[in-house]
């Protein structure tokens, strides 16, 4: 039952201090009625004996302390859940913003869920095809994994996120993902881009979008990922769907966390972020996975921008400790016109070995990506030598490696923003690029696989296709 007070004591920015309260709980929802009858919402940030500190969602402008009526709701933020959420767009408070009407809930849940119990987890092992060769072939994503994208200002992470959202599927089962998309602190133009792209491609029909704009309250930014994950848990573990959760931008989320921490006058940690940043992020990331006895799953692709492209910044640094790898975007590749500009050497998927091989992708996958990595690394070394000594000083072998690295970036990493590659195409493309080398140079691939795929019909057809493409350029 709601309890009403008129004992407001102090306002500081979006924070309101209320005295002489009883039975108030942390994160409890609050309604503030202004003198003119307008209602604002808030949430309890701190309780100290008979005093409660409230964060007002809409800000405290125009709030008159003696006239304000404070009503504590006795519950924290809840979200209405239903299968009808698919195809809908919501704001940071879980309210529809797409003119589609209110959701009739099948149930309501507190958004502050808990990480999956490790004992109940099933190990991720099923390959997810994103349609990107640089991910599927080299840094494979598996169902139930959390694989973040580390980006920077001006890099095309939004474009990649939209493309993954519409292309991702579990190969072999013919199952598309339901997508829960959470955008935090983005601009109006970015929001319009995501919504229009989802509608243009039809991906909106199997997606739930939560949008928080840059000028929306910071407290909503804190709630957005929890709303998205609560929705994902419902769709995955109650409706047996495979759910892909894409969250952008986690750096904006952490900035909101820092803003609220500073308003509460908490002792700051690294670069002003609260000391509990690691725990808070872990509480979000560890809600991904698979549960024994459940056919649904939650796979996470969090996207975060690194301030000044600094990998040691607290947000990417702590994220790297919690998640199973990272996809890192490269500004140097972007300048060369490569999309997606993925730095495959710096990127890593710690679970890639679990989702590939015979019965999942193809028997040659593991050996092939090891060989491609090795040849590309040699090519980058040759490129550095060419810069220092000049290309004329390179040996014939080094020139082949240099040519390979150029082709690898141009054909394997780079692809169109509407190009959805199958894993078979990606693997055949890898073999085509390795034909620059003799069979004896392929030290990391088993002989029986070389004999089977090096001169295969599929690779020969692909080679003809790429020759025509090169001539067209």
C-alpha cells in the first residue's frame, strides 16, 4: 500500500531528501505530486533510519517542497511482460512509444533479476551465424555467450549492431533469434536509424526495442539493461525462444552510474566511477546463458565505446574480465574503407572452439582459422617491413604474405552492410585466399583436410566469382 508524506526536506539537482519516513526500502518506486497536480516518478536511492533519498526521473524543476506530496509505492520498478512485446518499441520506463497501445501483461516482474545460478547453467556449445566472416570464421559466437564489441567514437558499431540483429540465427535448426535491443543515452538520429532499419528489413517483427535518449533522465539509463534482460528472460525461459540481447552503449550506462554515485557523494574509485562498477556490470552480463532443462537461451552482445580508444579505461577493462572475449573495431581499418573494421588479431572469442567443427560448422574450421591467423600475422609483419625498408627490399615470400594480408582485409574482413554470408561461404573464402600459398606452406592444417578442400569444386567456383569481382573494381 502506498504511504504518503509531506516531509520533504531538501532538493539537490534531481535528488530529493524526505524525512520522518517508516518502512521504506532501497529501490522502491515513488510518486511525487506537485502543487498543480502534476505527477513525477522517482526511485529510492538510499535509506538512512527515518530519511530517504529519492532520485526524481523527470528532474526537480518547479518542485515546491511544502506543497509536494511524496507517495512510496511499496515496490521497485516492474515491467509488464507478454509475447505481444515482439515488434514493439518502449522507453526507459517500459512505456510503449510506438503508438501501438498498451501491453496487456501475461505477468509482471521486478526488473532487478539475478544472475543465472552456475549450477543450473548449460555450457554454451551451439554455433551462431551472424553473417560476418570476421566473427563466424575467426571469433565465433556461440549460443548463451556474452561477446562484447569494443568500439570508439565515429566507428560503425551501430551499423554492425543493426546488421547482427537482423542476420543472427542458429545454423542447422532454422531458428531465427528474437532480438531484445536496448539503447542507452543515444541521440535522436541514432534512435531513428535503429527503428527505421528494423522496420525496413522486417527485423522489427521479432524484436523488442528499449530506447533511452541522451536527454532522458540518467536513472532511466540504469533501468534500461535490466528491463531488456528481464524481457529476454521471459521470452527465453518461459516462451522457449533463442534471444539475442544487444545493448548499446554500455559506456553511457556507466556514465549514468557515475553521475548518480557522485550525487550520492559516494567515495569514487578509478576515474570517478563507483567502487562497485565491476559488481554492477557482472550483475548485467551474468544474466546471459542457458539453463538446464530449458530450450531457450540468452546470448549477449554488449557494445561499448572506449573513450579515446583506450582499452585500459575502466569500462572495457572490467568488461573484459567478465565476458568471454571481445570484438575490437579498428580506426585504421575504417580509414582504409574496410567494413566491418574488425581488428581480428586483437579480438578474441574464448568459446570459439566449443561451437565449431564437424556437426556444428565444418570439420576444417579450427585448422582453417588457425592457418588464416598465422598467414595474416606474417602479412602484417611484411607490411611493417615494407614501410621501413620499402617493398623492393622484401623477399618473394614476404611479398606473397603482404599480398595475402591485403586480400584478407579486402575480401574476408570487408563485406557489404546488407551481405549475409553463410558459414560455408566464409570457410570456402578462407580456402580461396590460402591458394596463394602452396600446400606445403599450410603447416597448421591436417593433410587430409588440405587434400579435401584445397582444390574443391566450391573453392574453384568461389575463385572465379572473386576474379570477376576484382575485374569489376
